[in-house]
């Protein structure tokens, strides 16, 4: 008899959001699973048309830190999403397109997602909707599904909560990469952060979270309308004093190192200002202003 592994779900009936999946303002942050601790970020690049399909192209960026691989960034091949009436189609090679999620699927509906690499599409994960409900996440009510995944290389299926238009609670956005957990091919694990303009910023907390990589969810940026003519910062590289010219009101800036640790934060006045960075070691840093992140070098 087939066994099922269940995770506790909160059943409620209330207003929910109806946002679309993989909108240009969406960004995900996951634990990185592989060599060294770190995170995997997924963010929008552009819209494109391939094989008469309207696709959204998202970048996968792995950021690793710590003693083993300090400050190492790796860019994997992009992910392409096609969204039609609650169904999310995914492609990693623009040759094969598979159903990833069916947010409008009724209980009992099944579909398969195939693996394109070492198995030559002989391997697949079968997804089945076993329940639908709404769940509270970071004080927001979101429609969700209980999805049972079946993979023939594992002795029994497993169940996960899939948030509508966000993705799984316990697995990576692409189920294959979470399954393998390969040292040289791992990619993403537990979700840490999600953000878009409709839901805002959502921070996920897992009791078994052991990844030591420091990352604050307010580093996730989805604001696209920053007018760079209203903002200048120089010199870059900087020796001691970073100069900023700002024409925007209600503005702050934050400085982070390569591990994502916040080092400095302050209100940014209108006009010209100087900011002392003599206490920073030489290296690469990031400054975040109005949701946009820029890289600079401290000499």
C-alpha cells in the first residue's frame, strides 16, 4: 500500500490574492545546495518568443560564501516560463516544455515533469493534487495545493505545499535540482524569500534551517522605476569617502558584503552627501538604493 508523507497545513477560508506566476517583478531566494553555503536567486531578465510561445526568461544566480568558496557567484542557464490560465510551463533548453504547476487543477489531477539531461527524458516526476486550501504566509492569505510527488528512484512519494504563483514550501522551484542535492550540481533548497509588487516581501522560516549564509530578505529588489538620472554615486573604486548625489525624497541606502551581511545603513539626504567607508576592508560590496542594487569596489 502506497504511503504518504504529510506536512501540517492551515485550513482557512478568507480573501486571497490572485497574482500571476513569474511576473517581471517577481524574485525568489533559496538556500543553495552544493559546495559551500550560499543562496540561489532567481530574477526576471526579459520577455521572449520561442516556437510561437510567449515566454518569460529568468536568471539563476548562485551566490556562495564562507571559508570554502568566499564570494563565488555562478550563473546557470536561464529558466523559461509560459503561463496560461493557471498552468505553468517550464523549459531549461528551449527544446522541451513541461508542465510544472497547475494552480487551477482539481483534486486528483496528475501530470508529469520530465528530466532533460542525464536521463534523456526517460525519468519523470509525477505530481498529483491531493488537496486545495488557503494558507497564511507572513500574515497574507494565499491559495495553495497539497501536491504528492512520485519518483520511481525513491521508495515512497512525498508531499509538499505549493503556494499559488510562488511555488513549493519545502522544495526548490525546479523539483529535479532539489531531488539530486549533488555536490557539483546542486542548486536550490528551502525557499527563504519571495517578493513581487502585489504580495510585497515574504520571508519564510524553516525550523530545520541550518544554512549559515547570511542574507536579509529586504535585499530582494523588485522596484523597476528608479530614475538613475536622479541618483549618482562615485568614485568607483572608492578609497574612503563615497559621494552620492540624490534628488529623491524618503530615500535610504544600505551597504552589503558578498555574503549578504548588511554593514551600513543610513538616510540619504536630498542633494550631495559623503559617506565614510574607511572601516571597510578592501573588496567588492553592494549598495542598495530604492530597491536597486549596485556593485562597487573598496580599495
